[in-house]
C-alpha cells in the first residue's frame, strides 16, 4: 500500500512539473492574422515560393560575389592549386584523395547540398575544372550519409532497423562510386555534363525544359504508370530503354568499328531535323516567348555576315 502511495505521489509531482513547463499561450507565427482565411496547405505553398525565391537570390548573390573576388591573379593561383595533380606515377591517386576531401568537407557542413551549391559557381567561372568537381561531388555523397548514421544512433527503440537503413544509404553511394569512378570508361557523367552545359550555353531555354522534364514530368509519368501495376510500367518503359541501349551500341560502333555498320548507319543524317538538332525547337521558342536572348545568336550571325559582306564589297571597290 505504501508503494502504491509512493508511486501516486511521484506521478502527481511529475504531472505538476509538466504543467509548469507547458505553455498555454497562443504561439506567434508569420501568418497568424491570416490563419482564419488560409489553411496549412496554402501557408505551406506560400512559404515554399518564398523559400525558393530566397534560395535563387542567394545563389545569384554568391555567383556575383565570387565573380568579383576571384579575378586576376587570385583566380589563377586558386585554379592552379585546386586542379593540381600528384607528380609522377601517383597522379591517379589525386581523384581518390579528392573524394576523401569532399566527404570530409561535407561531414563538417552536414549538407551535401550546401557543399555542391557552393562549388558549382566556382566551376561556372572556371576556377575548378569539371574533372575535379566530379570526385568532390562523389565524396559529398559519402559525407552526407553521416547525418543519417548519427540520427540512427540516437534512436534507442528501433536502433537495428535505423542503422540498417542508414548503412543501406552509405553502401549504396559507395557502390555507385566504385562503379562510376573506379572504372575510367564508366565515368560517362562527365561527358554528359559537358553536353548539357554546351546545350544550355547555346539555348538558354534548355535548362528550364530539362529541369521540368527530368524532375517533374518524368517522375510524374513513372508514378502514374506504376499505379496500375509493374507490368504497365515495364511495357511502356521497356521499349524506351531498349531503344536507348540500341542507340548507345550504334554510337560505340560508329566510333570504334565503323566498318561493321551498314553505310546508312555510319552517321545520323538520315533522321529528321528535330531528332538531330535543337534548332527547330529554338525557332519555336522564339515565336512563343519573343525573347531577345533566344535571338542573340541568329542576330549576331546575321550582323556578322552583313558586316563581312560590306567589308568585302569595300575592299573590292578599293581594289578597283
């Protein structure tokens, strides 16, 4: 009986302590006056737009600041130091050391997004080469897994399951590094990044279309096809994947063994123009948006051609 009284007394004291620490006042937040008209979803959408706007402004400010700071001899010194390799036969170890450095820096900042978004403008202004940015990004993928491991270690109830999920994340990223960096022939993300960069430099609208397709429309399509069943998803994406595999094999044969291909497959000139170049889509973008940036290249080409014609006519008249 005394034990029961003691337990009731301790529970009463614990309840009193909780009541003392509990705040019964209405909390202050940004949209407090508008909460009667806006629900949580509307407030979340507004905050999402505001946060993305602030993020874009911060990235633009970072690029402007780096452009103003890293100019002249400072940029040359940093570029020479960061892009340097080990001398002699140890040069192949430079990339692996870069992976370790990227992982360590990401562990320090606890975010791979912050690390990569800080280095991306440096690549854009030419301070860091793309071949050096690639192992740094791979290393950041390892460093970002430490956050999940630390969170799993703080879980006392389901420690085993939490650690299994965290180590799955870690070994998945390590496997990707072993596959796409250890074998030099499989480092195809580098030429793909150069290809996308060249397309974006020539056609400014390509970056927006690429983001919309790869990050919104394509995942939405895969999700919609997976709802009826995996067989629907396989039936639609299977032929598409097979087509890309065939194109990759033909391109490899064109570069390595062109004599084994028929004459028509030695190049892709038999395809229609929309499948060979982005020029038709660029003309459509010019008509839709009427943007002068889309017309810069063609205008410069026209002006250059007209100037050269005038110079040629002037030279010929002078000679006459």
